[in-house]
C-alpha cells in the first residue's frame, strides 16, 4: 500500500516530521520538545512548584468551586 496523497488531499512529499533530521539532528520533537525536563521533579516525591505553587493551585480551585456555587445559588429559587 502506497500513500500518494496526504490528509489535505495534496500530493505527498514523504518527508513528514523527519524532514528536519539532517538540519537539526532530530525530528520535530527533538528541537521542540513537549516538556522541559527541568520542570519535572527527578524523583516524583516532591512538587517542583513548591509551597507557593500549591497555594496558588488551592486558591484557584477554591475560587472556581466558590464561583460555581455562587452561580448555582443566584440562579436558584433560594436567591429569592
């Protein structure tokens, strides 16, 4: 089975993400990675964001839940 057209209906060049191997020494993910290793904890035992990151996460979650509860209350018969 040979594929002569790509997903958009144009004639395929056959390169895909591997066209950058010679230029950059890797395919697309090699020079544009999905994640940066320095953002991840090496052991998984600790959160790299630290206490400040957890506090920001908790405040955001509480705000979303509180805002949702307020919307439900304001649109219910309890609001009067």
